[in-house]
C-alpha cells in the first residue's frame, strides 16, 4: 500500500473511532435509564446527606453523625450530583451521571491504541483492536452494575485510566526523553491519580501501584527512582487539591485528619481509639490470598454485598502468573512486537502491585473497578510479550475477550422506579420546628430523609455501627448528652420499623423514652417508610452508662 493510501486509511479509521467514541457515552446514558433509578444504601446513608450538610454548614453545629461513620467523609465528590438534582429531574441526573461514567471509553481506547503502537502501519487493525479492548473493558459486570449509581468508583476511574494513558502514550519521553520532560509527564500522571485518591481514599492502591511500577521498568537506577519520586509528588499534590481542605477541617475539629479512621494512632477524643477499618473481606493466610480471585468467582459475597459474575480480573491473574513461565520456557525465540515493551511492562507491574495492595487493604471488589476495566488491556500487554507467532497470540487474546464477554453477569444495587426528583421525601409536619431535636438510632440508612425536614431541625445519631452509649465520654457522646440535657423543646425519634428495639436499649441511656402511640411515617422514593415517634423524658438520669 502506498504512503498516500496508508494516510487515507489512517484518517478513515481515525474518523470512525472518533464517531464511535463520541456516541458511546450517549448510548450508555440512554441505556442506564432502562435500569431504573439508583437507590443504593450508601446514597441513603451519606452521599445525599453529606452534600446537603456541607452546603448548609450542618456538621456539629446542627447534626451529629447522622450518616454514621460516613458523616465524616470528604463531601466533594457528592456535590455535583446533589447540585444537578436541584435543577434536573431524576432521569436527567441519572443520564448525566451515566454519560460521565461512559467517558471511561476514552482513556481505555487511548491506552490500548498507544500500547499497540507497533501496529501503526495497520491503521484498521490497530483501531479495531483498541475499540474492542475498550468496549470489553468498559462492559465488566462490576462496572455495568454501577451505571447511574452514586458510588463513583467508575467516575474516579477516569483519573486512574487517564494517568495510565498519559504514561503509555508518552512512553518514549518517560523512559528515553529529557529528564525535565519525563518528570513533567509522570508528575502530571501522578496528579491525576492523586486527585482520584483525594476524592475517594480507597483509590490509594492504584496510586501505590502506578508509582512503584516505575522502579521495575528498564532504565538507569536514578531515572527509575526519580520517575517514581516525581509521580509520588504529583500524587501528593492531587490529594492536597481535592482533600486537603477536608483533612484540614478534620484535623482542626477532631485532631485527626482521617477521622475517625486510624484513631488508634491519632487518639482523637471525639471517637474511641480504634482503627475503624472494615477488614471483613480481607483473606487470611497465604493459600486463601493466592486463591482469592477464584474464591469470589464461586461466591461474590466474599468481595461485596451483591451477586455478580465477572472473569476479567481472575483471567488477568492467571495470565500474569503464566507469563514469566511461558517467557522462560520459550526464551530465545524472536517474534514480531505487538506492543511497546516498556509500556506493556509498566501496565503489567502497576496492575499487579495495585491488586496486591488492594488485597491487603480492602479486598472489596467495588474498589477494584478501574482494574476490572483495565484487565483486558493487562491481558493484552502480557500475551503480546509471549514468544509465540502473531496469529497464535492474536487468537489467544481474542478467545480471552470472548470468554470474559459471554460469562459476565452484572449485579444490581437497589434500583427503584424513577420519581420526578432524584430524592423525594415527605415528612410529617412538626408543631414546633424551631424547638425540636430529632434523634436517630439503629443501623438503617436514614440520613437522606433529613432533607425533607425544616432546615432548622437538628439530628443526633445516638446509636449506629459507628457510635454507641457504651463508648462512654467520647466528645461526640458528650455533645449529644449536653444538647439533650439543655433542650427545652420537643424530641422525636427517626427509626426503621425493624429497629424499634433500640427504644428500650438506647433511648433510656439518655433519660428518654419513645411514645409508640404517637408515631407517623416518613416516606420517600428510595426506601420503605420510616417511623417518626414522639420522645419524652424519663425521670432517670440522662447520663449514658
């Protein structure tokens, strides 16, 4: 084919790719509307409330931990959806959120296209392969279950995948270019990943993996160290940009920049001296850790709360374990390059480190969504390095993509029918809202209901999976006890009907009793009705024992 024909072919496939990539997020947004509206537990517990509380300055001045431990999470990531919901109907909010999530196709395609640089002469094959990898990566069962949902794991993935795309696309600069240019590229990539961590701390394993991977890729020792160092500086800058304000707030108010986490280290008087880590999913022992990807295929509840099936990460795990064995067994064979070797190794090593850190810190599948999307590209990076004929490698890769595509089964996170507004709450009229305190107990997510009450009404969560009267004189308990003791107006109790047992177990600890003959319902579009009951004082002491 003549150079002119090659250029024309490249332009044609560039146009086709652009059209597909432009249309894809729109189709994702439209398709997500068929799934129903998001009504997930976290949305009801804190995503909606935290944005409302931040914009209205309610923390401590009005409310005390109504969203349980999540009341203290950085609200920055929750603000866009909350603000959108003030001006758009529910379907509009879901479409926009899903459209943004659909944009993950762009860094996935860009990363795959850059990785396949040795195929530059075959514009059609390179574009089709990159599109296939991007679409298969996007359509993972974990990711599809999150479309239109406010978990945001597939929103912060834009930063993570964007950083990987940047490094791979500028591989020559990173590993062979002038130091200033190389360090600028990795610093910007670090800024992207750090921004993701700042917005959502469970993204930390991706920052660790992407940073330390530079230490294992070809190049002089000092260059590897400086690449890792400047990437780390970028990570710190990104974290400061999006969570610096919140960490400073937590430090100023609670003497713990990560409150309540790691309070066994910071010893904030506002909470008990515990780490508050959710480690129930983390496997224990070497054998359990090695078999973990297959364990969750058999029982998805080992990595989360819903039933789903996806083989992307488990198959990538097998491919990565097989790669050194195959390369050692077939060493010495000369084969055509399908990918940029350094970029491929960076993707492989970074993904492997990320997985190991995730395994030891969280082992919650939802936090691994960016790697689920990246898994087909990780498999490509590994299989392409195998010293086998091009057609054999291509056939293996195609078989892997088909296998993960036909075996996936997305889960669902509490979808509900669309209402007019994203969150609709109908609360009983309070006779004296200027002099009313509403109390919460139990574990049900009820903080989203607060937006349906008059803004001047404070909410105190006396009991949850985060706080309990048994915690004694931690300052959160002290604040609530003092406000209850000094209050001269009405008390009400917001509770799920299956948790009314807390009327006898918790309220008396504050000298209070529920009047179960005077209860009304608080209704919403996201959950079943909750109870709002009158509360009266007992003659006993208001001191929690």
